[in-house]
C-alpha cells in the first residue's frame, strides 16, 4: 500500500529533457498540490507526455529535479515511486477477470488475501462495476474497461495517479460520461491526479488547474476560469476556446465570441464595430455568426438561438457591441 507519510504534492524544478540536440521539455518549474486534479494541456509535440513520463520515472531527466513532498525522486526508478498509471490503451490482462485485474498490484506486493478481496470490492464499488467482477476485459465496453484500469491504478492507494490521454479511444458521448465519473471519483478518493490531454473541453470541465504547454515550455497556469477569462497571450487565448483578436492603438485584445452583442441595423451609438453577416451556422443551443466588419476584420459571434434568431440573415448589416471588461489585453512579443 502507499506510504501513509506521502501526501502527493510534487515539486518540479528546472526540469528539461533532451533527445540528442532536440529539447522536448525546456526548464519546467511547477508545484503540484496534494489532492488536486491538474491537467497538462497542449497540442501534439508540446512536451506534456514527455513531462508526465519523467514524473512517472519512465524517462530520465536531462536537467533539473522532481521531488515528492520535498524529497527528490529524480533517481528513484519507476517501480519504486509507487505512482498509479492509466493509459489510453487500458493495458488490462485479457486472460484475467475484472477482479484479478483490479487486485493485480496488491497480489504482486504479496498482500494478504482478505486485504486484497476487501480492497478490490471497495474499488469495484467506487467505479460501479461490482456486477462485472467475474467477467474478462473482452466482455466489457470501452468505457467499462477504462473504469477497470482506473480501479486497478487506485487499488494500492498511490499518492499520485498519472493519466495519459485515458479517454482518447472513446467516442464523444461516452467520453463525456466517463469524464463525469472520473471527476466524481477524484472527489471521493482525494488522490493527486495529473492528467494529459489535448482536448480543451475536457481540460476545462475536469481540472482544478490547467498547465498550458507549447514547444516544451509552460505558457500559463491557472484555474479553468482564470485561463479562459484572463489569457495572457494569443496562444492561450486561441488554444483554450475561441477568441477574436482586436488590434487597437498598437495593442492586441482577446474577445470571446459569446461576449459580443449583435444588433441588426447600424443605429446604435455604442457600437464598437459595424459590418455585414457573412455566414450563420446552427449548433442547436447556439448560433455562430461570422461578421465581415467595415474595418476589414472577420469577427465571430456566438449567440443563444432564442436571441434575435428570426431576425438574422446572411448579408444583414449589424452593430457589434461589448463591455470594456470583455476585451482582455494580451502580452505581445
């Protein structure tokens, strides 16, 4: 079982990873709090999985240090770090039952049979798979297999659980269901979760904090609301959600599409811009409006379908309005 003195806080200090001359991770400094759900988010090649593999101990650190609760683990092999791991491919043993898969880590640790049975029952209840205990993985759906993998990774009570694109193989509807289950499980167990994804909606809906990465470095760290409402640069503003970029007086501002009011006609004295609707796309609960402004810019506006839905048409002249606080000044250079 896990060391009861470990709380699951990690300290990452000036960590870099080189593959020959290529620097995959570049001087990362990050504190991961005990019990939080922290997501590493970024495009392919941003270094998020490489960083996760160094935390796990599967990759050596080229430079810097990683510590658990203040004690360095940089030279501790992966099997001695006692971290749980969940991969996209599940990595379940196909010849074993669900029960044996979940209890595997305790079996190899030579724990007493009663302890294994009780702990496995607890984990199966946690992931709501008690009735599937005697089935083989091949008899389960993809979402059920992912929950078995999660139960197995948590069974030995690791201080940290590492999850590398764990929902990537699931279809969109099932992904949303498992996201909700995973977040609920995190609340119940209180283990530190470090989650890798390139899916922005997934990161926003599940995380306590998000680390946005690009080219091996950290762009910005914060809560989902902080990053969405107050991005510091154009990369964060464009990668996490959608943004319009307004250039005024040598400055650049990010403006989210849903924070713009759109009014038919060119009669509002408070209009920030004027233009004509080029395209309307229907998404059920909202419409996405593309406006070609008189200044030559393309502005995207998201509105609820019940707002002026019948009044809007392609070619219609419109005013665009927004509050001063809606436009966030970005760092440039």
